[in-house]
DNA sequence: TCGATTTCGGAGTCTTTTATCTTATTTGGC
DNA sequence: GCCAAATAAGATAAAAGACTCCGAAATCGA
C-alpha cells in the first residue's frame, strides 16, 4: 500500500473541505458522513493537519474545520508528509537493514529515479487541481455520490464550461 | 511500504540462492542465518515460491532449495507477483471504494504512468542482474556481510572483470 | 531398520494499524 | 447562567501483518 489509510482520508477530507471553501467551518461529522470516513479516526487526522497549520478548527455550535491556506498553495506531497512523514519518499523497495547512499542495495539506482518522479508529481499537484476536477465532475470523490449531492443548493457556482 | 516484508525476504533469499547456483540444494536454515530472516517465516515464503515453480525443494539431509529456472528468466516483478499479487501494480494511491478505469479518481491520470513505469522497471530487471551486482561487490546484500563471507572458499568463480 | 536432518503445514502469538467508545473542554445562543 | 453542539483527548477493541511453535512427512546415511 502506497499511502496509509490516514493519508488517504486526509486527502479526501481536504478536497471535501476545499469544495466548501466559503469561509464557513465544515463540521467533521458532515465530512465523516458524506465521505464514509470513521468519525473519531477522522478527528485525530484533522488534529494533525491543524497542528501543521493546514487547517484551522473551531469548537462549539457552527464550529468545524476550514482551510488555513490557499488550496493553490497546498500540495498533495505536503499532506502526505504531514500525516505519514517522508516514508514514501525515503524508504527503499528492498529495505536492507543498513542501507543508505553509501551502501546502495541492488535496486537502488533503478528505483530511486522513480521514487523521485513520484515525489515531484505529488509536490507539483496542488489541492486546488483536485478540487477543480471534482467540481467539474471529471472525476468522483466517492463511489456513488456526485458533487451536487454534497451541496444541493449550490450546483456549480463556477460557470459551467460545457453543455 | 511498497513491498510486504514477505516479498522483500523472497527477493533477498532468491539472490542468495542464485549466488550458490552450483546445482546443490541450499538449506533454508543457512539462508535464514546468513541473511537474518526469521526461519519459520522464510519457510512459508519459499513454499509459495516452490508452488510457483520458481524454486524446487528437497527434504532430508543435504536437502534444501534451489532455483528451478534460469536467473536470467526470473524477473523481480515475477517474484513480487508470486508473493504479494498485483497489489503494487493495480492499487491506486487514493483507493476510492469503487474506483476503476470507468470512474477514475482525481489522481488517476497522474499516478497511473508512474505505476506503469515501476512495473516496467521491475519486469525488465532479472534476478541475474542483482546477483551479478552482489557478486562483483558493487552492492551489498546485507548490512555488514560481503559475498566472500557467504562462500569463503569460492571467491569469484567467474573471471574477475577488473583489477 | 533406525535415527538424524530437513522441508511441510497448520495453529497460535505478537505487534502495528485501523476503528470505536467514552469522557472532557470549548463555543455560541437563549 | 444554562443548554446544546461541536472538537479534544485518552482508553479500548478489532483487523491485518509479521513472526513463532509444534507435530508430521520425507530423505539420507549408517
Ligand atoms: S540502497 Fe536504495 S534501494 Fe536499497 S534499500 Fe537503500 S534506499 Fe532502498
Ligand atoms: S481511479 Fe486510479 S488513482 Fe483513483 S483509486 Fe482508482 S486506480 Fe487509484
């Protein structure tokens, strides 16, 4: 598994939060319900993202979470690093006990470039791009739900580019 | 983690077995000792490789395991597929519940090419290459041991290409 | 044949990850 | 002040992965 379940949930949740970036706080319960993410598990993940200054939280009625940074400034790499650390970008494929640059294992020279390419791709992909793709219904955030179902009254606040 | 511990052990063990491809059987206990792989765990891994026709086994005194195929015909991809299945090459990075080609998730188009490149690299890398690199001491199979320590009397049976 | 050696195969244990439950603490509105 | 709504935090449980144990079966040599 490339990412831990935590990172996967974090990315999905942040897309959902960014979809509703009207400045209001989104309740964690709503994210949990709409995306089918275990509630208490999700709260702990969002607490980490809060400490990393990616989101801010507010307790009490009409509380919840919202982005602290511009979605154009949040890379997927950054989200993964916040939750999983640099495991995905530093771990090798063979994991020899004493590996490192000084003692490369058989696959090092073949694998390192691919790992770097993966990291570059993720650092160049901003949260805003994923949000746009979901908003335009080019891709789906969950298996059965479309973006209109998340915000029934809203329905494409941006100008529809087609049809 | 890219590979399971099982696959990592399998690759390391196969390199070790191929290093000693004199036609004799290598006892699993020896592999376990030299490479610091838990013995009973390794036993089960090798049983799978045996069923996959990659190695053959022999019980009793002077028994053990040996390659059934030419190391030039065994790809790293094949080893991984035997142990882990195609998880590494089919799983997505976001793992949406109902994902697939028909309903791509936001990262699909960005991630799929990298995953394919990884698979291509692993299918093009044959066990024999890793064996050669270890034999030439370009890389190490374990943290502290060199190839001479594995087979003290042997010491470069192939003609030394350098020095 | 007998005993030692080695793989085979099933069941069980330990550890990490994932998920749940329960109890605080904060916030806003009346 | 009081209640309801929401996050914070710690303890607990379930699931998966990694590893161990034990008895059985095969093989070889004396
Ligand atoms: S030497 Fe390279 S490929 Fe080998 S374990 Fe270390 S980082 Fe991974
Ligand atoms: S759509 Fe593609 S990237 Fe998304 S979960 Fe499926 S395979 Fe992975």
